[in-house]
């Protein structure tokens, strides 16, 4: 397989993406129209980011699943494309716009469109497990593995906590990567680019969702390195999700905790101290004078330990009047936690395949209370909600 | 005039330019029913020229819907394409070339895109070769205010300049220095050419850097001169792309062997 250049190197030395003969043949249509289109897209992205070649991926995680965000445009594309292509590697979906098995606040028309969209993805060969936590639902990549994932918190978790390597893909680029089984080699696929940019020295006790909310806003797309926090896995999930929502942080390190923290010299980096006083402003922003009409928990989707913890906290308490409770998790975790789910359902609904951000929450609710920094960042824009941030215990006080 | 950029999405197409100067988020800024951008600019069947995309990755699918609805552009030209627009153009079979200086393209131009070669041909424009000589002394640079006797860019600030007639550019630059300033000069560097759009002309500027001594004696082409720090070019009302032309010559000077 000798390398073939896509076109003569342009004047300025960029555009040096090399394709193997096999890749070149796919580009020219040997495997049909769908794979040719997929290859064309990967090559274009490779050129934009100065990738040198394509590299194999172990799995893809595809955004653009909720009919609420995709609309008829996205639905039509996926339906058309499903007639021309099949995925070549394990591929999973981001949350859809509703629980696929139980009707909730969405309309009948929405349900039928959403079901059509899921059907088209299934025809492409994609597993219908709609979650932002694929790593808790049977797809836990090991260190150094290359991926093409798109959901921002999953990308952050894969890079930071698992040491796998993925850029933050768009829906189309993750889909095309799944069809070819490869992705352009640039960005976070390259070790050197995983180097931290700034050190945060965290003093005192700050909720991880608010720490993430603040740091994401401050750092944009840099790679932060945290000192003096030691979260467990669920805490890392929360922290990374919030940073990826208020900024576009696709990777971070935590000293003594995450797998690659010790691979880089941080001596020369800018250091910033963060203490409880720094999050006062955010706490003010995330207050509302109105009473919440719904409590939403599970952004990102709750893990099995988190579901159990929630069930324990509710054990023996009485439901009082107050806001509805909606708890979001992956179908896999839900099925593995039936007993705990039953306990929680005395107080509200446990919903899978979807979440508060990508479902039409705004059709039923106006003021949402949450303990998630990520949900707090997205709900106003994407679900037209007034948002109240509170920790889990405070939220549960409102209903029991 | 053919401009070379990067091939992003293949296909050849010819059409009339619809240009906007702001970054475009296809989800939000573009209505897939009407094909209107920012509520006013019609891109149906156009060559849509804009600097760069932004916003939600669902924007890629909005481009696909524009195509399906028949309300979208025939081709796209960007200064810099990012993933959203690249993905949208490719899945919709819309030719796309980027890394193009879109300042050279105006609304209403007829252009031809070759998406495979990464080329954009601006039809119906004339290429006019000119020389511009920057005269420097110590840390200062001579700027000239063009008089009312010249045909183009009256009253604008410029270097020593003139049309390239039958001479080679360096020879022409020396002739112009002699005519416009009567100064002794010594060549320091020759920059890469810089392109600038004005009306139906694209000026291809050949920039030079010369060192001079003494004060210039003006001819009728300029009404006055001033010694300035080079950065001042940016804040003056100059002929098009004067700063870029200076930077090109300066860069050559600082990077020559």
C-alpha cells in the first residue's frame, strides 16, 4: 500500500494528507457512493486541520439523534444516507428526543419522526443505545485507543478519564468515521496536543459542577490541569461535562487521578487559584425567583452507583407536593438497576434514551432545577428554561 | 483571474456571487425554507461567499435541507472553512473552495468554481499590474498623498507607484522613484505580489523596499509627502492593501539570505 497524494501539494506546504491505495479507491467510488462521500468528508476535515493521514478507530459515538435538534433536514439526510452505507466499527448514538419505550411530554408527531430517525440509524448498522455515557453502557475504551466520539461530555471523559483519544466530532464527521472505520490524525489523537495549558489550584470545597462551569467559561478550548481535588469517577464525569458545556474543553488532567497527568512538565504553566469566593457570582446567576416546576437529574446520564445513591437518599421518605422529578440515565444502567429505579419512581420518572436538554422539556415546563453544571448551561438556550442550580440534597428537600 | 485555494468539496459550477462579511451559523442565521441569510440576503442558486462558519454542528444538515428544498447555493467560497460547513457542503454535493482572499470577490460577480482543483475564477475582471515602492530611511517610511491629477485613488495615501508598462517591475519601480521623488535609492527587497480589488479591476501590486537619503521633490502625481512609522499605514486612508504590500516587502527583506 504505497501512499498516494490526494492532489499535488499546494503552494504553501499544507494539504499533505496521504491516502493509502485502498483509501484512494474508496474515494473514487470503488465501494459505492456512500463510502465515497464518507471518505471525501474525512479527507476534507483532514486537510482543514493539517492531518497527515487517516488512522483506524475502535468506535464512534454519533450526535444528531434527537429530532428536536435534527429537524426534517437531518432526518432526510440520515434516511438518504442509510440507503448507501453501513458502519464498519462499533457505533453508538447520543440521546434521542424521548424515551423510546414510554411516551412522556412529547407530541405524537414528534414521536413518529423520532422513531423514523432511529430506524434510519439502525439501518446504518448503528447500535440503538442512546446515551451520552457510552462508557457506562458497554463501550469502555482502553488507554491510547483512537475514537471518533461527538457528545462533548463523552469526549471529555474518554480523553481525560480513560486516556483514549478523540477529537470532538460533529454529527456528520462521527458518522462518516464510523462508515470508513477511520478518522483524520490531528488534534487530540496526537500525544503532544494533550499537554495541559493552564494549572488550576483549587482551594476549599467547591461543587464539581460549579467548578467545571467556571473553568469552562474561563479556558475556552485550552486543556486545564487541576491540583488539590480528588474526585471519583462520577465526579470527573460531572466536572468534565460542565467544562465542555460552558467552554469547549475536550480534555483535562487531575493531578494524581487521571491517567496522563504525569506525562507532561507543568512547571512553566500559568497558575490560577480558585476558591469558594470565585463561584459566588455563578451561584447568583443560577438562582431564580420563581419556584421550579421540575427537577431534572442525570446530565450526563446517571451511573449505576449514582442511581443507587439517589434511591438510598429517598428511602423511607414521603413524597410531598412540589415539582415533578425527572431522572435520566442510559437504558443499560436502568435495566441493571431495576430495584433502585422502582424506589425512585415513587417520587418521579426515571427516563432513558433521552435527556432534559435534547427532549422538548419546554412543551411542559418553564423553570427547571438541577444539580448539573452542564444542564444549567444548556437548558436556557436549548429548552427555553429558567434554571435553578442546587446540590442534590437541596433538590430532594423540595419533593420529600 | 484565477485564485488558488484548497479543494474541500468537489464539482464545477458557475454562478453569481451572494456575499456576506460576517461568519455564518447555518442553524439560526439561514432559513432553509426561503434561502435567506440574516433575513435578507438571498443565496438560492448563488455562489455563496462568506468568511467562515460557526455555531451548532446541526448546521451541516441545514445545508443539506437547503439543497433538498432547492433554496441553497450552487457553490461556496470561504476564507477558512471549518468542519460544519465542509461537512454540509460535502454531504450536499455543493462544490466548496476555501483559503481564498474573499476581499477580491464582490457581490454580483460571476465566478467559476473548480472544487476538485481548489480554484476560483473571477470572470469579467481585468488584472492590472502596478508597482509600489516603499522608501525607507532609518525607522521611517515615505507616504505620499495622491493629487487630483492622477486617474485613480485621488487623495489617498500611497507609496511610489505606477502602472507596469513594457518594463520589468523592478525597472519600472526605479523609473517611478526617479519621476516622483528624484531621490537616489538602493534596493533592499522585493516582496511577493499582493492582489487588491477595486471596481472591475484586480490590481496586482509588485511591492519593493528601497532605502533613500534626503527629501523628495514631488512631481504632479502627489500633492504632499510625510515621513511616518510604518505601522501608521494601517490608520491612514490609503490605496487598497497598502499595508499588505508593505508587509510583503518587509517580510522578504527580513527573511532574505
